C-alpha cells in the first residue's frame, strides 16, 4: 500500500467500540444502536467500503449507495453485488478504482477486527463511536498508538430511541507518518 495511493484516497476507519475494546461477539454486534447505524450510513454513503468476509456475512447483503470490497483468504468465495480481494493491497487497489469512479474522496475501512488491525498503520482518520458500556465479546479493536493520533472532534450523546447505551463520537486524526 503505497503512500501515494493513500494520500489520493485517505483510508478512514469507522468503528463502534465498547469501553473495554470489544467490537463484537460471535460475528455480530452485541448492542443495538440505531443512532450510530444512521451515522454510519451518513458517513459511508457514496464511498467504497473495505471489510472482511465474516463482517460482510454478518451484514448479509451489499449496502445500498456504497461499493463493498470484501477481503477473504477463501479463493472460492463469491457474493453477488460485491468486489472480492484476497489481500489488503488488492482491496485498496480495487477501492481506489471504485472511489475514482464514484467521485468519492476517501475509502472506508469497516471491519472486523483483523481488517482494522491490518489497516490501522495506514489509516489517516478514525471515526470512533465509544459505546459507554463494557461488553462481553470476542472481537477487539486494536489500540491505536496514542502518540500517532490526536483527537480532533468529540460529541457526547445520551442513548437515543432504541439505543442500548449512551455513546461518544470521537474523531482521531493521524499526527505522524505510519511506518
């Protein structure tokens, strides 16, 4: 993943994380947060999304108004309406071409845990929803190195209608070059 590609189309991680780092359990979300799902839709609309196969299967379908690039090691995996990649590098190349065709200005990294780990070193921003609860789970968000990120926005929210928990929207921007 060359820096020229990333600079042309920044990689933005979009994630909801419980206070104890959990992002999911048994290949799904462990909370209901309609307010956050609306935000996710708003900030990802019209953009390519990179996600792992298990995350895609938990979603269950392509997302309207977005192009999905699914990363999988399974050479035989196919799914209607999505683009398949077998490495992060291939996923970025496909997402870059899609972003250009869509007129998008960034590429979204949409999970799960292994995908976040793979892309954290080259992401330029993290749009994080901090879910105010400690949740039992088996998928954990990797801890960003604090010296590489600075908080550029924060909004506190009480639990809205249908939300299981209060939450904080936090934007982290990279302060240093990745290795």
